[in-house]
C-alpha cells in the first residue's frame, strides 16, 4: 500500500470518459496533481464507441484520440486504468481513497503495444466493446486507439488460467512483457477534492421485452448500430442485418425506448433524437438507396445547429418522420422481415409496414458504477446536485463534485462544459482561490 500526496493538494477524478478527461486536463494545466481512475483497460468512455458526432458529423475518434494522448502524456496526470475505487474516507478536511488496480497480466512499463501476443492467442471470447456482435481474443486491446496501448488478459477466457496450458502470448512476446503472476494492487491516495464523472448506462430493452429485442435478431439498439457503421466495428463499417448478413433496404428508428415511459424511465434522455437522426443520415451516406423512417413522439432538437440538422435530414437525405408510437413488432414470415404496427397521429390511422431492420433509440439510466452511500441521488437515480441552475456541479458532500452524464443525460458539448466547471470549482477549493 502506497500513500501519495499527503498534503491533499491533488484531485481524484473517477471516470475516464470525455468529461473525466476534460476535467483532468483543465486541472493538470493549472499544475494540480490529478489521479484519473478508469475501470476499463482504456480511457475514452462511451464516446470511443461512436462513429461520428452530431450535428457536424465529425469523426468521434479524430476528436477523442488526441485528447486521450494528451491525458496520458501530461506530467501532472497519473492514469490509473483497469482500476476501481474501493473506499473513500474523510480525514481532516481531505479524502483518503483506496484504489484497487486489477492485474492486466501484462507489464505496462515494457510493453510496446505491438499486438503480436493478440495475433498468436488461439482463444476467442465475446467482444464487449462491440456489444457482443463479434469476438476478441483472450488477450486483447479494448479498441484500436486504446490509451494506454497495452493489452489485457481476460482470465475467464484464457486457456492458461482455465487449464494451465498454452501461454502462446508469452512465448511470442518480443519484449517479454507477459506476467501471469501479477496480483491486484491496492493503492492509497490523499486528495483535496473528488470529481465523479462515472458516465451512464443504457436502458436494456430486454427488461420489459420492448419491441421483441433479443427475440428478433434484426431488432437492435442505437449503440449496436453505431458499432455497425463504424470502420472499427464488427463489420468494418458495413451495415448488415444480423439475421442473414444482407444489407437492409428499409430501416425503422423507434425513439424514446426506455425514456418518457411509465413502464421504464419517465425522463427524457436528451441525446436520443439527434443521435437517431445522425444515424439515419449516416445510413443514407453509406447507401442512398436505404429508406429511413423515424417514429417519434416529439423531436427535441435543442442546441446550436440541431434544428438545422433535423431540417437537412428531411430535405437533403429524405429521412421520413412519422409522429406516433409503434405498438408492436411481428415477424413477417412471407417476406422474412419485420412488420411494425403503429399509430400515425397526423393521419389518425393505425397502420402496418414492413422493415428490414429496426433500431431502438434506448435512453440513459443512472451510472453503472454506483456512487458511495454518502452521496445523494436525485429522483431519476443520477447524482444529485445542490442546485441545477446555481450550483450544477456541487454534490451533497463538500469537496465532491460531479460532471457529465453521471449528473444526468446530456450530449458531449454539455459534458465538456460541466467538466470544466467542476475542475474550476475543485481548483478553487484546494488552492484557496489562488
């Protein structure tokens, strides 16, 4: 156990997504020591899974990767990936935090990220980054632009851990960086402030059997489609129907799945409308012959340029918008596709229509990593703030701040703004305003 920075003139940031990275860079540029803890093997968060961002359709990786590299290279940022916060205690105005660093079974100091170990590994396992739509090796990089670019061995899939044989990765590693005898390490740090940037989880439509998700393979979620259109995804950017591998000709988007619903979550998840419009445009760019229809209750295109992007989707890309709820999805046995039954509010009729692929725009829920019991949650299950308008980063505990979607659903620009605000408040606290 190692105790770091005993004077508490440092900040712990929990979560290495876009909000956590922005807060870390803002603090580090003020010469403040930052401990950035991320439970996954790489920083990047949800944004790393996106293909492009709305409304500009900029490449998400092109925006994110340089920032990830800046975080890793900054002398004031100590990056603790594949690690989890175990305990937080308040002592004499500071926080004493215990952090568990999980074993990668790869030496991060000597590994050069060549990837030979990955190519030589004979064992495969479901790829979590691609939501199980393809497979990865038992030793793997989370994604191609991972930071740090050091693989991790999955002991639940590795042949050596399961049977005591193989060790192919060790035999072929040119830098001798494989270390099967690594153990979990417990580190203790003392900090003056903490920023929670733990992100969000996506609503699971199988919980309420929404629209036959997990029943019909051609009913997928918005994030699954995001991985399909990405060049680093399971199909290298080729959009196909999971059922038969064919390219879809008619695609339906159903909005507000898990949001604004008494059966699931009653709040609006804010980014779903624009994300679905973006995905419809991306599909049309991939293949102009694809017909995209968006079923909605209300289109909430708030923000600079969003209304213009919505109008452009209709006029330039011929994306069709139908105001009304989809009531049910059935399999059309004759055509081999999906039959949607829906109400069209504009016409006043209940209609049926066949589609090749159905995309569920699932909403955001409270963070996957639960905050400690001493932090209050709001009525929606997100980390509560003192005042959403006057104190939007202050939690119920002095010295602990929140940023990004851990506080509530929001898009990337709003996450960045709130992260910078949290960083400044933490800076003022630990420096006395100097």
